[in-house]
C-alpha cells in the first residue's frame, strides 16, 4: 500500500495466510528493505498512484513479478467501510494470491515521458483558456464591446485593455490575467517545439498525420495514450481502452445498449 512518504507491506502465502508484516517502510529505507525482506520468488502487487512506476522499476529486477493494479479493479479496498494501511495491503496481497487481480500495462519510459509532456501541454492550454474566460467575464460585467475585426488577446491589444473604464484594482486583475495568458502561450509553444522534436524521431507519426483531422499534437497525444499498439488484439479492444464503446446490458430477456462507457483513458478519448 503506497503513500507519499512511505509504504506498508504485508505478505501472504499461497493459502492467503499472513506470513509477513505489516511493515512500514519509508522511501529512504526502500532499497535496504528490498535487499533484507524480498526474494526472487516473491510476487508483488502495488496499487496505481503517483510514484508507482518508480516502485515498479525498482522492484521488477529483484522479485518474481510485479503486478500494478488500477484502483477501480480493487473496489474491495477502495470501498471498504474500515480502511487502514494494514487492511489495504493485506487485501491486496490476498487478492494477488487468489489470482483474481488484473494488472494494467506498464508503459516504457519513453511513453511515460510522452504522457507527462502532453499532460503538461494540456495544463498550459487549460490555464490559457481560464485566463481568457476571466477576461471575457470582465468585459461582460462592464458592458464593454470588443473592437470588431481584432484579435482580442493579441499582445498588440494590451494598450486597449489598459485603457478600459474600470477601477484600478480591476486593472490589476486584467494585467494578471494577460500575464498568465502570455505565460501559458509561451509554455505551449515551448512544449510543442519539443513534442515536434520527439515526433521527428518516431516513425509512427507520419502514418497518423495522414488521417484527416489528425495533426502533430493529436498524433503525439494518441501515441502517448496508446503506447505499444501490439498489446491490443484488435480494433475493438482499442475502442474499449479509449472508453468509446457503448454500455451493454445483456441478461435474461433484456438486451440494451447505452452511451459510451467513458471507462478508458480520457486523453485518448479527447484526441
């Protein structure tokens, strides 16, 4: 059971009897604990969280297997009425011993970096959109009409914003939003430049950008979300991974389909 400053480990045998722990291990002691308590015959399960990939990469060469589990797949832990670190770790170990855990795909370091890069670009895009919305709200509140035929948020329009008939404190907010917008735009440009450099070394990009509506950023977003496409046996599995498949209820005399599941990666679905 992984946390920001420590983990709690519990071990069970093949009959799900507790044989180890619970033991609390802080991150400075993580490597020493592996050498002391883990063996190449141990199978380890960890729940997906912020620093899971580092834990996985550290454990993988030293144990028999590492299974990374999505929180939605272990509702027995997430939905427990009494939840402690010990109980969570013990339940995870017992589910692993019972062979009912479904591990998720572990992306390679390049895919992880690509995902982080695209997520950072999306954060900057969202930051810029928020700043624009706040500026539009100010114009609406003061019944100010923007000049027609102009790009409202172009740097050349900054003097126009400075001369708006608003209070001095409101002008401070306007300057803050304009600075935020300029920062977000500069960061997007910087990130997209490096995304382009990464794309130039990826032989899959020229194939994706031939699809109508798919540009460089969308292509990289798709690659970051999908990773190694060979892990999907067919197109239907990829659709399901994106959460774009329809909900299905087929039981007894009832057969019904609904809207898309939205159960997969949101970034892939958005792309």
